[in-house]
């Protein structure tokens, strides 16, 4: 089972895209309601799962405008 994280109102909810010969992880992040509750994709490789610290770092960078 893949981990789910929450931080500063953002929620990380990954899911596995299973194929015959490979499993890829889709990294979905739901924004807080005050930002419209939209979903965005995380920047990580589909072959790895981010740690809680990596997720928190991404959110902090996103909040401060350092992530494209």
C-alpha cells in the first residue's frame, strides 16, 4: 500500500498504474480548498515514492513560488 500524506492543507494521494510488465506511481496532490481544491501532479519519478520530507519540501517550494 502506498503512503498518503497531508501538509499545510495539501493531500498527497498516489495510485499505481499497473501494466503487464511495469507498475508506475501517479503522484496526485490535492490543493487546499482556499486554493480551489484542484489537483496537480507531483514532480517525482513514476518509479519512486517520495518520503514525507520530500512531500513537505515540495509544498513549501510551491507555496513560496520556487516550483515551476
